[in-house]
C-alpha cells in the first residue's frame, strides 16, 4: 500500500533521526517526492539515487545507513498492509454481481446490458506513467554501469589488448613518440590529473615520481591500455605488472614462447621435416623459413633468454625448472625476463626492483642503460632512478612536470625553481600591495582620478604568481630509549642447515650492539632471511 505524503515525510524524518536538523527542509521534501514515485527497487538503487543529496552533509556512512533504513520503512509498511488485506475466498464470486450492488468505481462506466468497460483515457494515462517510470529506472541502471571506475576499465582493456609477445617490425622510420595532450584522469570520485600534457620521446628513459596515491600506477595502466590518446597505432607497449602463470613450462621455455613467430616457424620446420616424401614445394618453404629465422636472429634466442634469466638470478638448473615450482617473487622475475626478451617499443615497469636482490638490481640497471626503446618506470629506489633515467616526470598538483636528468638533478632543479618562484611571488605580492595602497588612498581624489584608474587597470593585468606547494611531510618522534649493555646479540660458532647435506652457514661468529649498523647481503638462497629468523 502506498504511503500518504504525511506518512512518507514522517518515515524520512524518523530515518534521519538527529541528522534531520543538518538538512534543509527543501532537500527532505525532494527526497520524499523521489520515494513517492515508487521506482526504487532495492537498497543499492536507493543509495545510488538518494546518496548524492546526503553525502555532503551527512557523510558516506550515515548517508548509506539512511538510504537502507528509509527503503525498508517505505517498503515494509506497504508489504505488511497488503498482507493484512488478503483473505482466502470460501467460494467463487461474480464480479458483475458485486458491481451491480455497489457503487460503480471511477475507472469503469456502465454501458448497455450492465457490462463494464474500462475508461481508455485513464488506462492510457496510467500505462504511460508506468512506462516512464520503467524507462527512468533503466536509465539509472545504465548510469550505474557507466560509472564504473575508468582506471579499472583501462586495466581490463589493457589485459585484453596486451600480449607479452615479440613483435618483429621491418619499419624503422615509423613514429614511435607518445604525445599526451590535455588528458584528465580520475579514480572513483578523485581527480588525479587535469588537462595534463607530456611527450615521451622514443629512446628516452623516464622515471615517474610523486607522492603515494597521486596516480602514478594508474597513469601507467592508462598508457598501457592506450586510454591517453596520442599513441601511434603500430607502437608496441608492454606493462610488466603480473607474474607468469605457474605450470609445467620450464622457465627458459616460458621466456622463449614470448617470441611467437619463432615458435611458429620452428613448428612448421619440424612438420615439413617429418614428411617422408618431400618435393620442390617443401624445399622452397624450408628455404623461406630458414631465411626468416635468420632475419629475426632466432639462432641466438635461447642464449639471449638464458643470459637475461641468469642476470635476474636464475642458475642453469633453475632455468629448466617448471614455473609452478617458483614462488610469486621468482615468477615475477620470469615476467620481467619475458618483457626484456620481447623488446617492445615502450616498456613500462612498476617497482621492478621489489622482487630483486642487490646483484639482480645492479644487473638490471646496467641492462636498461642500453635499452633501445622508450622506458617508463616507477620506483622508490633513488639509486636506481639516478642510474637508469634520463628524464624525471613529477606528478604533483594534478599535473605532470618534466625535468631533464636523473633524480638528483631533478631535486636540484625543482628546489631552484621553487626558490625562484617563491622570490617572484613575494615581489609580486609587495608590488600589488603598493599599488592597492595607492588606489585606496587616492580613490576619491578628483585630481588623481586618472592615475587611480590607470593603477586599477595595471592591477587587473598583473599576473598572480603562485608558489610551488611542496609535498607534505610527516615527522614521527620517538623517545630515546635507555642504553643497554653490549652485546645485544651474539653468535658463537653457529651453524644451520635444513638438511645435513645442505648447510647454509657454519661456524658463524658475530656480535651486535647499539652502535652497530649492519647490512646483510648475499645471493639468493644463501640463508639471509633464515639467519634473520
């Protein structure tokens, strides 16, 4: 049963509780009018329809609670009322008999032979309203679907479009620069970039830096999914974000399989060689296959893949192990090796050193120094950015700023720019204050009216120089602890191994006190983490 206007207003007030005083009465009336239409079908739809009017005053949590409560109140009352009016008939009845005895309802009229006909005009009007409510509900559902976060859509498109495969291109003169112009990027309700423009020149190595949460990884996904615009159609882009799937494929074969053309040529060669009775056509096909394998340098593929895996810490025996035997960190290294083996036009790396030890990180730095394509990397390792990058892109204040040089040079250039803009802003503020003082002093002096007008025009044309807002810093202070007498930690002739045949370390002697600053380094598998545990 549909609630009356007063009952609906009371239900909304009860649902709001003490929060009702925070809302304007006009907003409450509007909410009641939406609920009166009866087109809201579930709690989720109530939150999407009513929430935007309440989140600003009540907050998201309180707004969601109200939407669920008022939906339950308005629907449960109708349901209970409807159930109370239902009763089981003891015997069949004739509607025509009852219509003759009682007053004819408004929606019907008596015609000849006491037959009732529906008023077509009223029926048409009701049907039109029903269709309008249905269309409005469908439109809201479509808006909900279209409001899916753009970054998630970009990630899905990237995963659908991007394959980690080698692309052998015969064209060296094609355009391989990326020019992003007036790009706006959002994540949910947050705007991360506003009309940002940047150019990625082929052959340059870019480091993307900025505070956590400003949108660095989101921007990488948009570029990989070609959502930014300005990306040539034939440009190959590879974003290393996910580890390889663990299966029975050996690690080195997983890397080699990324060169699909080589795999197809070798398979075709094997098929033709298996034919017992070959003719001249088979010989011609084999000649073409051998020529193409020579062009793509297929004979050195296995050695190149092995060299990359070795640089990332894989021993010869590990390269022959199936990928399912490796942990997530090692499978991430295999994914990185596949990307380096593919050599795309644009390689995008997000925190590539997270799963690498010191030696693998140093090898990767040296390898990327000779990278032939465009490199875009996000990393929190200062030394890595200093060694690899030729440009630094700073994501700050919803904009992208490009600085030439490595990370140290970026910091020096940004500090100098901040100092100059700060000085210019101070001088500009002093000048504006001086002009404003002159205007206020002689505004009503007839003799100086012309001068005042010229000063007012000059003040309007004077540009306002805004200072660069530095990233906020958080300082955490800990009280000084009381000193402890040495040694804090002492090992005397310590040995450990998981099995008698595999001893990780033996006869270890070490002492650590409060003044010690120790860095534990070594190759993977020698027992660093085991020693710490």
